[in-house]
C-alpha cells in the first residue's frame, strides 16, 4: 500500500489542521466530561498536520482504515478509542487494535477519539438516541461539573476609561463563559476618595474629597490566570491604586452535560412499539427487550453502549413500572435487576445504539470547519450478525 503522504494533488489548498479539528471536537464534546477510565482526544498524529478530508466512524477496523486511505483522508474521528490500555509495542499488524493504530500512523492519518465525552455532550450519542426514542426534555443522569476554577473580579472604573479597562481584561482572558467572550456586568454609581499628601490622583486634587461617576465592572476568569488579569487591570486603570475584589466561585453543575439521558415520552407508548420504532430508525433487524412487550412506558432512560446498573444509581430517582431503559447491550444479571424492579429495557446492540450520532456530528463539524470534506464511513459495520431460522 502506498504511503499516505505520497498521494497529494499538487497545489491543493490546505483547509484546516489537526489542531483545528481537535478544537472543533472539544467544543462539541469537552474532554473533561469523559469518564475517568476513558482514553479520549488526539491519539495518533501531530497537531500541525494538514486536514483536507475527514472520515467519521464508530470503530477503527482494518476495512475502515483502507477506506480512509483510498478516500485520501488525512484524519479519522473514531468514536471508540483504538488505543485504550498500555501499549508495549507498535507494529502495523492489522490483527490487533494497536496494530491498526500503528498502520494509521504509518499512513500519516491522525486519529481522534471522543467516546464518553461525546456521550456526555449536548447533541451527542445519548441525546441523539433520546431524540429518536421521542423523549422530550432529556437531561443527564448526573450533570457534570464545571472543571474551571472560576473567580469573579469586581472593580470600579471612571466612565471615560471603562472601555479601555474592559478591553484589557478581555485580552487577558477574562470575560469568557462557554463559547462566549467579552462577557461582563456593568452598573453605574458614584465613587469617593480623599488623597493623602503623597498621592498623585488621576482625577481631582490631593487633600480634597472627590466624587467621581464610576461604573462597577464584573468579569469572570480562570483562577490560574489571576496574576495576568490583575496585571492587565493595573496597567489599564487610570487610578494609582485601583479598588478591586476577587471572589471564588463554587463549581456549578452543567445542566446539559453529563452521562446518560432521562426524560418523559411526548406520548406514552408500549415497549414493543418503542422497540420496533427504534429498530426501524437505526436500521437493525431485531432488538432484545426485558419485560412485557405490551407494558406501557412513560419515562425513558437512555445510555448508549452498555447501561449496566447505572440507571439505578441516579440520585433521587427510583425506577419501576412505567420506566424503560434504552441501551445497546444488557448483561444477564443487569437484565434480572430490571425485571425484579418492574423496569422494562430495550437492547439495540452496542454499535447500533452509538452509530446514529455520526451524521449529526458530521453536520456540526461542517459548520465549524468550513471547506473540510467530511465522510461518514460505509465500511464501519456492526461485528454481530443476526441469523434467521
């Protein structure tokens, strides 16, 4: 097989880089939301490599890598990480998961894996499956917490200098909330001061009580940038001794970010009707259920892949009749737990429960990385086959 780097058309423009792809993926699926045991992010490749064509897949199998090579793709987003445990050797032998990863590297194809970060993300795997199931107002089982050590800076600025000080704070990284920058709160008021004999006030005279129209300016910032933000304030503020306060903020739950999804169905349905509808939408020939096919369900709990006992561990929530767990695969003992509690369950297949996210993910990446050619793999297949008698 020809090396990947030898098959480029001359003069073709570079649309983006691996670094930009990583930034786009992390804006969609923040890596801090991934499970502690997971291995997510850029697993293969260099951040400076150019990316013209991107392939999306659930699993990086040899056939998928061949598809990427033939399609002249520079990068692959593989939902499941091809490198998971400790690796003792890297040889491009395609009989092993690590060998396929080594083969991708030898072809100079970068590989990024979001896995449980995409499970937790708004619009990710769990949200996609919840929408297909008809669950409205889906919320995570347990919301993730904001990992940033946030602080609030409060200072007071004369009105004529307000925009200069605010601009300096924004340039120092303050005022960011999620995907928004230049965030601040402003409230007009009056400040007073009396300068001592050794002062040189920017407004008024020493020894005189001054009253100045000021604006209370509030911005959030990351605690790790405290010295940079304070330095920006002192350099831009007109006063010799600008007054300011810094408040530490507790990390708050992020309502839209977290593992699993739960909510009520827009219309109550039966287990059989729901199972058939999901099977039809995701394109599988059959699914497994726990409970009576005719049981009516009002509330759904979605966890792609394998839910295990996780739905029973949601704080303040008790599962029972009228509830259904929608997942990929169910172990025998977990199925018994569902049955004992009267909770219905639907197992769609591990791969089948995750695959629906790829098309929406492609659309979101196209919006973030203009001009990048994005392909959803056609060689990415469920390893299981259903035989009919």
